[in-house]
């Protein structure tokens, strides 16, 4: 993992490396994890660890969970610090409350639980946030400069459920990471238009904006001080575009976002993206950074 991250940074001129990996917390708790040859691994929802809600009470204390998968990420942070800590920004990662709960319970069951059993959701989120807090603290001690919180299922709930059942748990996790000396990046895939204002009140150091949302909308609802990252469409703009079209699109995005903005795609880069398109993104970022610094 460390070798691959460093090689990618060297190839494309990235200024950061990351230890992001999916569902590691659930795996270490014993969730059934399926591996594939040509796509990311995933939880087998039909056999979810908390298919029976009462199994939550039988899980180990969240502050005692640091299994092989989570330990691997901590070791990865340490190695990155040793090799490139003086040169590149190092990012750790944890699952947010919605993601961790979906990994353990199954995403479809979780969506029903919001309406049918809010008390259970409360208990499950409390466990998930306590688990993420301890995991984030271990990565910060290992040298992570920032902790990414992945919480994509939060984009699937409406503004009422987000406000009443999700926001406070995300806020608790953000505050806990800050209290331990870490910065926070929040990643919620998909259409977050209806919850942008709430996201902007979490106090994150950096917020990802996926391509279904415009940076103009995000800036309007989150205010001028929130740092944003994104949000080229990974397929239409990055894979299928050209260096010239990417430059034009990024120029338009900067007009919407202003200076507190990081050049990126809205979500994961597609693996058959032309390398020159990636380099075009980096050339744009470095040219605009130079102009900003120069003023």
C-alpha cells in the first residue's frame, strides 16, 4: 500500500498520500467480507453481522477493537511518515456513523431502522462513533496529518432524518478528532444538496463535494470560509475529457468555489483514465496555487 501510494504521488505530482480502505472496522469485528478480482471488496449484506439487532449488545467494547485490518492502516501511516512525512501530507481514514452502521447492519435495513427503530440507530451510531474515535486517535498518534471520514450513506437520507438522527453523531466524531490534534476531511458521495447547510456546520477542515452538486451551491450554503474539494465528474470530465477540456472545467469550478478549494474529482478516479488527464489536473492546481501565493 505504501509503495503504491508513493509511486502514484511521484507519477502524478500529488502532494498527499492516503491509507483509505473500505469497511476495515466491520471486518475486524467479524463481518462477512467478499473479495472480487476487478472491483473493490464489500460486505455481504444478506449475512450482515447485525442482521439480528440484538447482536449489537454482544460486540466487544469499541475501545478494545484494533484488529489486523485496522492495525494494517496504522502501520501504513507510520511507514508513510518514515518515508515521505517531510514531503507529503498524510491522510488516515475512518468510517463515519452511517457507513459503519451500514457495514454492520446492511444499508437497506439501516434505512428502514431510521423510521422503525430510532433508538437502535442511536445505540448503533454511538458504538460506531466510539469505534471511529479510537481508530482515528491511533492513526493520529502514528503521524496522520488529517483523518478522512467516509460517510456516503448520509446522502441517502432526507434533511429531517439527517438533522434529527445523523448530524449530531458526525459532529461528535469531528470534534473528537479535533480534540486529539487531527484535522478532518469529510467525504459523502452523491447528491448532498438538501443537507449542505448541516454539513457546513460540522466544522470540518475540508469537505468533499461530489459531481451531482455544484460548487456554487456548496459555497452558497457553507459560506466563504469552508474549504471545499472537488468536483469534476470522474467519468464525463476526467476519463472522457482532454487536458484542454479539463482545464476549462477546472477554471469554471474555481470561479464557483473561490480560493479555499482543492482541485479534485467528485469521487474516485476511474482506473482507465488517461494519465495525461490526471497530469492536466495537477498542472492546473500548481499554476493557480502559484498565482494565489504570488498575490
